[in-house]
C-alpha cells in the first residue's frame, strides 16, 4: 500500500522545491530508499507533465566500486554522467543508508580521486539545474537521532513537509542585511572568528535546494578569515567520524586543524589547494531541528547554529574558491550548547541562538512555530 506521506513529500519536492513545468526532464536519483518514494516521485513528476528519469544506487555496491576505482574508469563514468546531466532540467535526490560509515574503509586517495573526477557532474547539477536533495528516514538515522524508528519517521515527515513559505519574510530580511554587510564576528566557547562578506551577497534557502531547509548563506572574502573556531556538532565526512573540530586561520587559510581524528582531518584538508580556504558561511534556523544527528542536511539547519565550510564555494554568493571537498562544519550557539554571538559590522544580530533585530526575530523558533499552529 502506498504511504500517503510519500505522496505529500513528493508534491513538496516537485511543486515547491523544483517548481516543475510541463516538458522538463527530471533525474530522480535514489540511494537505498524504498520503492514507495520512487513511485510517488514518478507520479508527481508526471502530474506536472514533466518527464521522469530514474537511477538507483546501493551503498554496498558503491563501496565496492570505490575500493577498486581507477582513473580511466572514472573518466568514462564521469563523461557518461555529465552527458546525462546536461540533458536534465531538474534533479531530485533521495538518499538513505543503513550504515553512514559504509565508505570508512575506502582509502582516502580513492575518495579524493572519485571526488575530483566527478566534480564536473556536481558543478553542472548545482549550477545548471533546478535541484533538491534530501535524506530518507532509516532505523540508522533514528538511532543517530536517539529516537525510535516510528517517532523519527513522524519527525522526518513533519520537518520535510513544512510550509517553508512561512520563513520567507524573515529570510528576506536576513538576506538583505547580509547583502550589505562587510565585517562578521563570531564569538563563543572556543571561537573568536572575524572575516568579511563584503560584496559577496547572500542566498535564502527555504526548501528549494535541500529538504529540510532553513538557512541563509554567504561566503567570506577568500583571504579575510582570521582567528579560530570550534565546532560542537559531530560530523561524518568521507566515511570518517569527527568530533570537536577546531580550525585556526591566518589570511583566510586554515593553518592548524585538530579533532578527535586529527590525522584524517588534515588529510582531507590537504586534498587540494582550495581545501584549506572557506567556501561558505551560513546561519541556520529551522525551528523543528534542535539537536545534531551526524547528518549534515539536518544538522546545518539547526535552530541557532552557523556553519563554516572548508572547500568549494558556490558560484552564487561565492568567493571563487575551488576544491574537491565541500565540508559543512556546524556550531550551535544556543545556551544549552554553550551560547555564542553573531555580530555584523559591529552590531549584535544574534545572541545565544536568538536573533535580536526586530526584522530578524521572525526567524526565532517561537515566532515560526507560533505561526505554524
């Protein structure tokens, strides 16, 4: 029996996130997810009179391919993937996994080779298609969130089918402020970081790229970052688990990086010349997402958080930095995580996770949840 929640989610992805129109070609990219969401997406795409194309992935097969990846094979695969992506108008990816560390025993050199060869495909998808990416609820994700599987599924569908239009006024105000901001100062436990976002611009994200969503991002001027930052949200990157990441900067570049796994952290940051520069700065404010679960699509939207991203910058609101990696590292600044402050041009705009300026208070959880009732 088809789960009606899948149909509701597919409607959000096709009508709100990608805003499909008749005749558009859509790649539905499915990673270890049940057929029910694939069926719902095919039907929803066709209901928009668009054309669905489907690809299925399985983590164990991807791991096996990665273990033996060779440059010649990757070049052919990337050329095929890029040729197909160039035919698409939209891209919808649903990613589930029963083991978030499936790739942990793939050598770093192989992961870097794969990332480098597949980068043109990702760049085309990000810059040339309408796209949205989301996770699928699994027992493994429920365990990460320290919830039962049914409770996590209810949470997932509540968050992912949120009416993101309710965030629009506050996001517009925050984007306008970031567009005209020069100096940013982030303060908190283990964090004293300064940089400029002058003339970079900002992008408001309200369900049109990621689900769940709720952030406005910009990017530091490449060589402007000075100081240090400590991230209190654990993360998974290239199959490795990282906790208590601390970065020190000079003239925009990460000069020192430590974590529970300092060697692996630095190997990733040495992937290429751009990996030690920052490609994104963002403020998160989804009122339903309060605690980390080692899943970046959720964690980067945590209410009262910011993320700072070594590696590739977006072409929109970017600083031109290029890299094989794009690693969103998250810090929560609410009091239950140690607090913290965000300053723009010498003015306090968020304290302990709550926006302080009147126009931005619309993004605080009490107002967003109050409107949603």
